[in-house]
């Protein structure tokens, strides 16, 4: 680690922690010879380090005594005291940096896709916090493009999201798979049924969750079968979608388990299984491919993939047709 100084004869030159250490040991032992022996280096290395610091700082650090070693000048002693403190700080920094790679502590920043975050993460975070109380947890909610950008920029080590347009540099591990299903108001004429076909749904107005990628996914379910739904309302939040459907403004498609979608209108909704083929979405955990996770992030990654954790969370979601994914 180089250090410059504004008071020296050549401000462009720098000295290093190693040179400072050579200087301090020589000052403590009052001898270049004994310092070289203690540090297991050559005497010229010690002398060169002292000379370099003197030239950079413009200070005389030692008085040389012929055949009697060295003695510190007053300015040399002041510099040695500061150098000792700097070397102690550097040693502490090194130990701290090593601990970041070994201990499960510090800060862990996560990001999650908004539709699933409230249903899945609070319970997982509670489990994690109970096991690793020294970790400070932070979790943001973002749409897919922002999630990928946050991973790329290093804002987050881990993301909980769907397998929607995952780029090559992001490694995605599926945790749960959720097929889409239709949702209508409980008092809707179709509310007495348990399933419905897409061809019948297009005869009714649709309430669409109008988020990037989400609306493309839900609409693609119809276009794959050559159908086009009558989108009557576009909502920017799941709460608004639930409210509009519950009060009879149309049907919608969900893929998050209804039991996990807390809200005032949840009990006014009726889920209907789709009778046509529709690709499920996988919800999982993502990180940059090849990234060596820190201990806190690695512990979260392992906990999220743990079979017992997934079964417990899955059961509490009331997942219905969904399944625990069997990813890598």
C-alpha cells in the first residue's frame, strides 16, 4: 500500500507499508543489522527503505553512529509513533477483511420481484435472522430489469425473482413453480366452477397486471392459443388487480398462490384452474454467474434451497397446483 506526502522533496514518489515496517523495526532496535536479522531481509533492503522515506519526506530520521548503530532524531521518533499506529491499523484492516470471508455477519442486501416478495420472503428472512443474528438484512422490491441491473452493478448479491428473461451472466436456481390460473369475483357467474378454458375467458373483460414482462407473460398465454383477451383495465399493483376483480370489473390471471396474497378482498376472489396448457413460472434465487458469494449471502442461498425450508414455506402458501421446484 503506497503512501505519498505533500511535504517531501518529490511529492510524486511514494513509500509503502513494508518500508514503514522496516523503518519502525530499525528505530526500535537502533540497528539496521538487527532489523535485517529480525525481519529476515538483507541490510541493504532496510537501508534503502529508510533512505526512500527520508527522501520522500525531506526529513532526517536517524543519526548514524559509526559502529554504534542508529538513534532516532526527534522528528524521526514522531514519525515512528505515527507509523506504528498506521501499521496496527493496517493489521486490523487485514484481519477484518479476512473475517468478511469467514464469519457470517455484516450486511446482506437482497432484491425481490414484488408479486412474490410479500408471500415468500418475510418467513424466509425470519428463519435467516434467527440463525444469523449478526447479519443486517435489507430487501428491496423491483421489476425484472432493475433486478438484473442491480445484480450487475453489485448493489445486491442475491435476488428472488421469476425466470423471466434471465440473461446468461445471471445464474438462476428455481425454488417453486407456479402455473397461471384465472381469478374471478366469488359472486361471478363463473365463481361456482373450479376450472375454465381460455376460449371462454376471452368473452369476458380482463383486468391485467400491467408490469414489464408480467403483462407480456399473461397475454402470451392467450396468444399461444391464437386468442386475444379483452383487456378492460390495466392495474399497476396487485392490490388494485385484486380489488377490481373482487368487485366485478373482470377476470385476471395470477400465478402467485391466492392464499399467499393477503388483502382486504382476498376472500372475495375465486381461483379457477386453466383447462388449457399454460407455461408455469419458476420463482427462484439468482446471482451473478461465477460470483463468489460472501458468507452471509452464501448462507441465505443455502437456506432458501434447503428442502425443509422450501416445504415449510410452500405448505404455508397453500400452493394448490404449484410444486416445489427440483432445480440444481
